C-alpha cells in the first residue's frame, strides 16, 4: 500500500483516512446526478417548488405532484381517481364532480389542460384548517401564464377539504 505521508500517531492516520474517504465520496456523488438524471419529455416536465411549513402543506404538494403526473400519463385515469380517494375528503370529491359536470374541466386543476409546473406556498391556519396557495404555471418563456388556487386542508387528518 502506498504511503501518503508520515503521520505521527493514530490521530494523523485518522485524518488522512477521513480525507481519503471524503475525497472518494465527493467524487462518487459528483458522478451520480449525471448518471441518474432522467430526461424529461415536455408533457411530463412538471416541476414542484414548495415552501411548506406544516405536514398539511407538504401533503398538498405531494398530491398535486402525483395528480399532475397521473393525469398527464396515458392511461393515468385510474391512478388520478385513486389519488383523489386518498388525499381528498369525500365532500370535496362530490363538489368536484358537480363542478366538473358544469364546467367540463378538471376540478382539481380548474382547467382542461395540465400545468407545466406548480408552486405551493403555506398560508394561514385556524379553526382546525390550513390554507395553501397554489400557483399553476401554464406556459414558459419571458411572460409565463399563471393561475392561482387556494387549497384548504384539515390539520388533524391532512386531507384536502376545499379548492377555490
């Protein structure tokens, strides 16, 4: 084994060992993102940016990320329905069905298309509920188009109970 330098005592050897370990880890980590980055197609270029402060806000971010991916994917209708069943309260699911029948659009997104990206920002909380501000991005470039939703969640269950 090659000798790096003469280190006096066990402390010096630990220092050299740590340096070698850190160098090896940094080299390995720097190569991993390039090797594991999956190319994104424009239809699935969903980006999530979340500034959440409670588990309920995080739940909203998880739901919208998974839901947008499901409705974008071919044959993702069953998954979108399952996600609604898991994340949304029954009363909201009923309200969304009525809204969708009247407006001929997706009630969760309040649109007929799927956004390119979204951002969740924590809002106020009170009376057992918390509100998240959703910003849906519909186009890119110099002048992106946004729409905003307010999503209400129950603090106790984390389930989404309202979308406006």
